[in-house]
C-alpha cells in the first residue's frame, strides 16, 4: 500500500496501525500551495505545453482504466467492478459503505493508541464542535461553514439544556478562536484526529462540519449512542448517508 503526503495541506498517516502485516510505503510528495503558485507563474510561457501534456496523460489513464489493470475504489460500485487482473488500485475511497463489523473491528484495533476502544468510554455532559478550517481556508473554490451557524446552534442547545461545557475541536485553533465567539467561553484543546474522534463520540451533543472526521464521529455515534443528537450542515447530509445509508443510520441528523 502506498500512502501520499501530497494535498492542499500535508497529509500525515494516522491509521498505519490498522494495516497489520500489510506492507506500506509513504511517498513524501507534499508541495506548499505558495510554491505551486510561484511555479505556475514562472512557467506561464509553457502553459500550453503543460496543458497538452495533462490532456494526453488523462487519456492514457482513461485507457489504462478501461483495460482493468488499474482501478479506482472510491465507491462500492467501483469496488464491485474490479477485474481479476487488476495490478493497482488508487483513489480517495470516499464513498465506500461502512459496516458495523468494520467499526467494531476498528474500535478493537484502536486500543494500540493508548486510549482504549472509542466505543467504550464515559459519556460527557458537553457540546462538542468539530470545526474544519485548514485546507478550506487555503482553497479559493471552497470555504468553511459560517461560524455564525455554529454559534446559533450552540446557543439554541444551551437555551434548552443549561450548564453544558462547550468544546471546539479544530485543525486551526487560533483561527477558530477568532471566528467563534461563545458564551460561556469554549475550550479549544489541541487534539489529534483520534482524540478528536473519541471525544466527539462520547459528547452529549455533537456539531459537525464538512469533514471526514465529523463523518466518522457521526457514524460511530450511530452505533454506540443512537439516541444522541448530531447537528450538521445541510450540504453534509449526503456525504454521511453515502457512508452509512439512512436505513442503517440510527442517530438523528439535525441540519443547521
């Protein structure tokens, strides 16, 4: 298995422990966005050549995929179409269904991280917000969810369920502090991805944003705490229901 660090932000592998005896290699191909923009500007005089080369490359990739020797596994349909003679699979794997058995197995394997099974923990009397910023701030074509929507959702919950601690888990703590203003003041702990997932799972109320971490928290809460409420942007509902269809999703999703 080959893991890449390239992306809008550097991707650090945090799930290698799941591979077991499967051999893997990490390719360090991350390039800062500023360097990419500088390179594009410097090479503007050969942009036509680069464009032609890119089109030719895409044609070759398309042909190779038609032969079945290379496959993308971004969805269950693509997974089911894999040929016996396939040599390489690659993709983001973003639209594969997640089974309960896989979640239980993942929970057992995660004990190697030192915090035990995410499915086994003490329920927290709090509101947890997982606020994705990071790469969304750097991408001109995308933007993070309006912080006012998060603030309004938190205030609505607090108006019905008082004296709850509010915790904001994010990849950009200082930026999140500037964007989100809450009363009472929220906590902004510096958690890694797995700590964020576990903390979000056991929260009384969870507010997610458009991120894979929020998606995993909601999926796991559906298995462990089906009666707890999850609040998400309307644009995120489709992504969650691809990973776990509505007939299997036990938790309620409330749009903000």
